[in-house]
């Protein structure tokens, strides 16, 4: 029965006006760690404290805050494994308790208050929302249900599921974590204390929560990393511009089945399996030699879990220019990746129905079908489904040569 007051506009002005015109005793918020939010919240904090009002900020977003995690030499970690070993040890010592605190809302009216409808959040994007709504139910209770389902139905197969886009075995908690619909500490605690999950699967899953924290650890210490490579030598990397190839990648029409399935899954559902995020990312930045920012921006626009920290860290990782990143010379072969992680082609078939009727052995390389087989299966490469937009071997060599120019 509470009431949420909604405002739109410059947060500094809005908060100053509320403080002036009502009897506020304390201003409380959860901290965020991206440069924009840090700047905004620092200004707000100074406005509140200069009004002699109490400030009360909390960590609700990360397992460990970046400034609390230091290596033996007193600086921050740039490599994930020692970082996570250290964080995990700290977490195991923490006495995690959850309280259900009831918030009593003030029943106040404000001059500049608006309604949720006034924000016009959905109108312009109605078609998009209708599509996405089929796959996601937002809200705290659903976040909790999703976690419960993960623990009871998927957690014991996570080591397999984290690599297999054809199996629905990951938690799909990322958008809920991003929007603060569930706390990452709660996810960590519930999974860690669940005796039915075997240690290997538990360890792997908790380490993924660690990657989320690690991304923010990097962003906090490299606030430019949304725009600039952490490894500065990549400032000179000979990226190429090719609007046509970028558009084919956006639309899942590259002629490489696992890449197209991933890009279409993203556009249709707002989410993509992590293994496929890596495959499409390697294809964009290595086979197409397009700048990682192209990928980062498209993901940011289309993911339901779009998150400044994880997205920029993920793109810097896959393109090889980040801290503790996959080396640039490790170039995924999308055919082999597909055959290994989607062996029956079920994932590809779900999102690329043009390939539904061809034999399993050609799902990841349909251009290798003989004319005879194409006729037999009523499939014509180049017409039913595009030919690959680039030669994988040639572009692999081109990427390696480009890398040599900066190494
Ligand atoms: P699960 O496998 O169930 O993992 C549980 C949770 O751990 C996730 O919800 C997520 O919060 C965290 N997590 C898992 N893997 C990673 C990872 N590699 N890096 C950071 N956190 C991780 N994740 C986002 O939340 N937002 C993004 O914008 C985003 N962009 C990415 C871009 C690229 C190029 C890559 C390679 C990865 C990106 N990721 C991003 C990480 C990862 O792909 C997603 O977090 C994961 O696929 C979400 O699905 P899930 O909840 O089922 O994950």
C-alpha cells in the first residue's frame, strides 16, 4: 500500500527541490560503479550533506566493492583467478543474513510529480516489447522463482549447461541481477548453501558471479574501458569499417549458422547464451575485423541484461584487448564450436529455420552440401540460406597478420 513518487529530469534539481520542500530525514540509496552513476551520485551526496541531511548508501549490486579488494602489493587485481580466490575467501567468512524490512512510504504529493505512463517508456518500442514479453516476466518474485528453479532443476548440470546453448541449463538471472530485482549476495548465498548441488557445478556457477564482480572491478579502475581498450597497444589496431558486413551480422545473415542463430536469438528474445556471445564476438572482431565497439553498442541496445560493466568487459575479453582477456590470436572456429556445443544442431534450427530440413552433418557448414544433396533436401545454398560472407580460413590469417602489426 505504499506509494512511489516519480520524477523526470535533472536528478540534482529534482532532489534539491524535494529537500527544500519537504521534511526529509535521510536519503538512502544503493551504490553503482560505472563512471556516469558515480559522478551523479557524488553530486547528489554533496547536495544532501550540504543540506545537513543524513546520507545512507549501501552495496546492493556487487558481492565485493572494488575498493575493498586489493592484492598483496596493495593494488587492484588485473587477473581473474587470484581475484576470485581472494573474494571467495572473504565471502566465505562473511555472516550473510537477510532481513525482510518493510519500508513505510510517505504519502506525499509533490509539485513536479509525474506518473509512470508520463515516462512513455513503452509506446515507441511497442512491437519490440510484445516480442520480448513472451520470454521474460520482470519483478522480484519472478527473480526469486527463477533462482529456485535454477537450484532445483539446472544447477547440477551447470558445468555442461554453461557451454551448451542447445540446453536450457543456465540460470537466466542476468536481467534480474542487472535491474536489482534480486541481490547477487542472495544468489551467491542460496547456491553456496544448497547441499544438493555438487561441488564442481557450485564452484563453476559461483565463479561466474565472480566474473560479474570482476567486470566492475575493472570498470572502476579503468573508467574509460567502455570506450578505450585496456591494453593500449590496441589503440593502433587496424580495424576495418564495413557497414554491409556489420548489418549482416546484426541481422543474423552472415551465412555462418551458429553466428546467425545467436544474433537472431538476441534480437528475438533479448538474450544470448554466453558461449554464443563469445562465438559471435570472435567472428565480428576477428573474422570480420570490425571494431569491438560495434559489437558492444549493438549488444547494449538489444540485450535485456545490457550492463555497462559486464558488456564492455565481455567485449574487451573476446576481442583480446582487455585485462586477463582471451588472447587475440585465439580465434574461434565457428564451425567447430557449433559442432562441439550444438552437436545435433537443435539450437541453430530453433533460430535459423531455413536449415530445419538439412541433414545434421551439414547444419554447421551447409555450403559443403553436394548439389545432389541440396536437390534431395530441397535446399539451395545462396538462395535458401546465404553463403558465408567471408572465408573463415582467409580471414583468420588476415586477423593474425593484423595482430602482428601491434604486437
Ligand atoms: P549464468 O551462466 O547462469 O551465470 C549466472 C550469472 O553470473 C549471470 O546472470 C551473470 O550475472 C553472471 N555471469 C555469467 N557469466 C558472466 C560473464 N562472462 N561475465 C560477467 N558476468 C557473468 N552479462 C550481462 O549481465 N550483461 C551484459 O551486457 C553482458 N554482455 C556480454 C558481452 C559479451 C561479448 C560476453 C562474452 C559476455 C557478456 N555477458 C554479459 C556475460 C554473460 O554472457 C551473461 O551474464 C550470461 O550469459 C547471462 O546468462 P545467465 O544469467 O543464464 O548466466
